[in-house]
C-alpha cells in the first residue's frame, strides 16, 4: 500500500532511490542514537547503584558510630541498674530473714505470670508486719483468715514463719475454691493482684516455676552480697568526690567574692546599663563557643566512621557559615557597647556632671534674656516663646535633669540632643540655640503653626503626625497652655483633647540599631533603655533561629 511519502515522490518527480538511501541513513543514525542512549542508561544505572551503595555504606558507618556511643551509655545504665536492683534484694531479704536467691526467684515468677516484683515484695512486708503484731499484741487482722484455712503464722517455737512458705500454703488451700472467690479472698487479706494470680496457678505449677528461676534466672546470694558491697563503694566514692568539690569551691570563694564585688560596683557605677550590655554580648559569646565546638566533633565522628567523611565536610562548611554570622553579631554587639561608652563619665561622672551644670549658669538673667531675644529674631520665632519654653521645661534652670533622662535648661533627651548637634545640654548658650533651631524647624514642618510646633516639641513630631492634635495627652495640653499664653501670634486654645498623661519630650521617636543581621527597635534614648531593648531583641531572635535555622 503506497504511503503519503510515496505519493509525493511520484507527484514531484523526485529521485526515489536517493530518498530511500537518505531514509536508510536516517534509520541507521536513529539506531546508533538508541544504542548510545542504552549505553548512557546503563552508565546511569551503574552510577545509581554505586551511589546507593555509597549511601548505604555511609549510613551503616554512621549507624555503627552512633550505636557505639549509645551502647556505652546503655551499658553503663544497665550495670548501675543491675547493681542497684540486686543490692535492694539483698537488703530486703535480710530484713525478712529470707535468702536473696529465693526472693529473686519468687519475684521473677510473679513477673512471668503477669505481676509486679515490687508489689510482691510489698505483700511479703505486709505479712511480716502482721506476724509482728501477733507477737507483740497477741492479735492480728489476718488471724481469722489463717484460722479459716488452717495455715499457721508461727512455727512450733513461736517464731514467725517465712512469708514465701505462707503464700505457698495459701496457694494450696485455694485449690478447691472457684477462682473468683479465691481471688477475692486473697485480695481481702491484702495480697496484691499479681501475687494472687500467681498463687491461683496452683502450688505445683508455682513451685516448678520458682525452682527453674532459682537455677537459671534469679540472683544468687553471693551475687546479691557483691552488689551491695559495690553499691556501698560507689556511694562512698561519690561522697568523696562531693567532698573534693566542696573543698575546691571553698577555696575559690574568696576569688569569686572579689569578682562579684567588682561586678556589683561596676553595675552600680553605671546605673545598670553595663550589666545589660555585658549580658547580651556574653550570651552571644556562649552561642559562639557552642557552635565552635561542633567542628571538633565532626572530624571525630569522621574518624570513627570513615564513610561519613563527605557528610562531615559538608557539616563543617555549614558550621563555618554559622560561626561567621556569630562573629558578626559579637562585633556588632561590642560596637554598640563602645558607642554607648563615655570615657570621661566612667572615670569621673559626678565631677563632669557638676561641671556641665555649672557651665552656662554663670550667665546672668539679663544676658539670658538678650540671648533668647536674639535667637528668636535670628530663627523667626514669636517674641518671648523661648523664655516660656525655658520656664515650662526646667523652671528657668531649677530642674536641669528629669526622671525620664531629659537634660539642661531646655530638657533635651540624649538622642534628640545628638540629632540637633548639641554637645553640652547644660550649657545655656548651646542649649538655647538648639531649642531655637528645633522650634524653627518644627514651625516650618507645620507650615508656621506655632501651636503644633510647641506640641511637637513636647510630645514628639512622630506622635503628632501619626495621631493628630486631637489625641494629644493631658501633659501636652497643659504644656501648650504654659508656653503659648501671651505669645504673639500663638493660639493656646488649639483643637486638642486631653488624654492619659504620657511622658513626652522633644524628638521622642523610634530608633533602629543594627547588630549584625539583627535589628533592635527602640524608643529609648538613654543607655539603660537601649541596652534593655538590645537584650529583648537578642532573646527573641535567637530562639526563633534555633527553631527555624540560621540560614
């Protein structure tokens, strides 16, 4: 049957022989390509097998390494637990006058039948107390049961019988009773459910199980005694170690006390902010030390299991990146600490503060009035406004430092003073010039509105821009009344509504500090406040990175 290609060949008068030759060549090329693809597939399959084999080898090596570590821990726990258990059996058997081997065999038998060894030992203790009560008082709450089933509590010489022998006698007496009545009777006597179930297996069955355990599963009397001796040696060694630790600590106490006293003195001298900074940097340093220990563990794991070496190398690279991040954080934290550090204040804070307060107070009232009038004219401010601000802020120099940290005649917060280029807020000339420039800038910002400029000076332009005059707090409303009364061109009855009183100071806005890749958002303008917010930011960032990863 002719194909479409055949029809086209005839219609177009093409050379069919050449066409067939080309077709054959194409088919050959396709066969070659198929063969090459097959070879490539085989290579990929072999590579996959090698990769899987390598992965299995690495997994097996890592598994063996971890198994060795886990095995050491499990072995230690197994040894200690075995010593403690066998030592307990030794002490318990001595108190009841039984052999440790017999108590151990009974305990094993009770657990084999579904009971609990400690509950069984509690039953034996209960029987022993009842026997003592009978010896001391001539009566016992269990006496009716012993009489009913004709089981003796004492031997012919009046001595207490072994508790295990009594339990075996009662197991024999329960033989003719239906199981429910027998079980309830044993429960009423105070025998624990596990021991009762074992007794209801019958005397012969229980004796056979106990004999087997004595020979093969139970601890021997010699082993129990050895365990008790070892336990005592372990306890004595622990007490000796504790004594050595106490002596070491006692010797270090004077050194530690001196270091703590020095630290407390530093804390008091700096108002607490140095402690916050040191704590933040120390927490970063601790994390760095923890990460630094990881590379030393990775090669150790690779040495124990060579097949894990490629994974260990990759782990080392990740750790190196983590350490780089931490180093950046430490550098950033130290940079902030240095930024907050003032050499002069730390070495003579009181003297320098007094000098600052004295400086500027030497200008008499006439000079100050003339100074403020000149500044008002220079910066285009309403006449008399600087004197009003001076009176409202510091009582004309009577209160040069507020509880919130504002300083000087015009009460600049440190951050605002720095932003305005004010080096000494206690110097009247500098402070009044900064206040005049600040008020002038605020008036320009608010289109010449004196009321808004004064409100922003007290409340902060950020708050005013965001919330508006209607939301001004009561403090700002009162401040406007003090400053604007009698000032030409100013309106003290601006559209404001009193709110809850809030501490306000000029330029009270949010500052962003960057420590490495961590941003600290703070509205604080003093060192203690900035340090506190740094600590909060670091504490909130690191747990999140621990949960989600550093990268």
